[in-house]
C-alpha cells in the first residue's frame, strides 16, 4: 500500500490561505460579481478590509500562478482598491474554493505587446495588468506604486530583487514613452511635432481627469452612507476630516462641496 505523504502535503493539511483586499468604497462589487460573503470584514469611514478563508495553500508553480491571477483580477474589478494579498494561515473550517473568484474581470493577453515571448512569465503580466488598471481609470501610474505592488506580491518568485526592479522599470518606461496609453490606444509612431502636441494635450487631459476624480471622491463622501460622520456638531461639514480621509486638499473639498450645494 502506498501511504507515503510528502512534507509539502503535510503542511497543506495544516493550513488554509487568507485572501485579503483593502480599499475604499461601498463594496458594490461583491454583489456585482456574486462573490461569497467575506469571512472577515471591517470598516473605518469609507475604508474597508475584507478577507476570505481559501481551501489549501498554493505552493506549486501552477497554484501560485492561479493565485496571482485572482489577485490581479481584484485590482481590475474593484474601485479604489489599495492592497491585495494572500498568505497561509492555520487550518480553517468552511473554507472556499479559489475558483469561486474567477468571474472577476480579466484582460486578455492579446491586448499587450505582440513580442510576449521575451517576457513569458506571470509576474510580468501581473505588473502590466496593474499599470493597465491605472490607465483604465484615466490616470498615470506612479513608479513608486508599481514597485511597491511588485515587492509586496512577487519578491519570492523572481531570481532577485534587481530582476524584479528591472521588470518594473521596463514596464513603466514602456507606458511613459506612449503617453500612458494602452497597447490598443497607441497604434502609430508619432513625429516629434505630433509627440510634443500630444504630450501637451495629454497633460491637459490628465489634469482635467484628476480634477473630476477628486470631485467624485468628495461628492461620494458627503452623499454616502457614512456622510454624517463627516459633519461637526453644528451640522457643518468637517472640511479637514474629509480632506484627510480621502487624501485631497482642503481647498478642493471646500470648492466642490460649495459647487454641489449651490446646484441643489
């Protein structure tokens, strides 16, 4: 009788995986994608932390790739997500199968560069997905955000830290040279005159988009479920608290609240 159990199998029988995401918003995505109700949930203001207990641990190459794919899907599917991670925890009851999260949004590989053989690895594609997510929201991706995401998720799956940092630089430079457009948007080479003109227009566009994103964040805060938390005892809006909570300037908060109330 073959009753040999490997060391990794023994470890797997003692652990589950904690899948956790953090962000801001009303978590409408849970119902939109018909996701299981989280095992862990907490909220402070408009910030939330949620987590699920997943069956098993993902120590094989295919398992790790599957887990990274799900983490990338969360970034594409959830509004204002700030952090996503997965790590082993002690064995839990009532765990869920990771495949229950496959209905989250994904981007097909053909939307990226055609010479994909040069970067035939899931870490590279996950980092590109991260940048594409920023672009899809109408903004540019800070290099520090990309590198932070990379080292939080993939430092154990590359040869060394310099290799991971090189991937980040390669991806960031790729999109910077294309004025933060996706592969499908960037369809032709530009002359120097066209490039300078496009750069100026894009800067104006990005400024306008950032202003609109700030306005929406402020209006969502003062009209959301927890709007009363941002009022003083006098009934006036606590401008400083709102600005600190959603990381915008006090002037912007005052400006957009005034515009909103003047239009009521």
